[in-house]
C-alpha cells in the first residue's frame, strides 16, 4: 500500500457518500428520476473508482495523477477570493411594508 492510497480511498468515499446521500434524499422526496440517476451514478462511480483500484492496483504515478488534480481543484474551489463585502445594518426609522421585503433582494 503506497502513500497515495489513503487520499485516493478518502476522495472516492467522499464522492460516493455524496452520491448516496443525494439518492436517499431523492427517494425521501419522491423524485423518481433524480433517485434513479443518482443510483446509476453511484454504482458507476463506485465500480470504476474502487473496482479499478482493486483490479489494476495502480502505481504511485497513476494515483498521483488522480489525487493531485482533485486536491488542487478542491483547494481552489474553497479558497476565498475577492474582497469581503461589509454589511451595513441601519436602524429602522420608518414603518416597514412587508410586501416590499419580498422583492428587496431582486434589485
């Protein structure tokens, strides 16, 4: 078992957990098409990811070719970019019409 096997398995388990939870949520919400698609994607992903790992027993170069791009994507995806926007909260000085609150974020 090489050094990159653990991140490979953890990434695969995280994606499989996401697809599985998406499928369970779709079943609970009675969304047949979404449940079917998530089940198919779950089975396809698990069979390719873990089946290929157990059958082919890839070397470190192949594992690095999978783990490094996924880790780089996750790092870039969750990196905060841009400036923080300050929110100004002012005291309410007039009566609030609740009908206007519905459309307050549209503008």
